[in-house]
């Protein structure tokens, strides 16, 4: 399954199921296969993703034996953060579906 995130501010962002579900879970929309972030909800979604990235980075820093060549949340979240910030700046809602 693919998640497609759409707005009038940018092109579509398409994510595979595990990554799309993880992003939505972090942003408080767990289990929703389609939905909308209204303009006034975008800042909360941005802050939730940024906090999750910071938490994972701190955890990885404390685990010297963990393999660090894997793709981490910071890398996976960057396109979503860019999309959320653009939508917020242009005051445009973000919708998604599968």
C-alpha cells in the first residue's frame, strides 16, 4: 500500500506503507488511511516529527553498538517536514489517502 500526501502548495509526496504509517503515528493520526491536517494543525504535526527525530538521535547517540548505516527517522522525515512547513507557510491544508 502507498500513502499519497497532497496539497495545493507542493507536488505529491508518496510513501510506502511502513513509512507512511510511522509518520502518521508520530503525528497523532495512527490507523487513519485517509485524512486531513488543517492549517492550524500543521505546527503540531511539525513539532511531533521534530521531537521524534530528536528522541531517536539521542537514543542512537547513547547506543554506540547500534549499526548507524541504516536509514534513520531523520532521513525519512525530511520530505514530510518540508511538505508540512511549506503548507504551513502558504496556509494550505494537507490531505492524504492510500
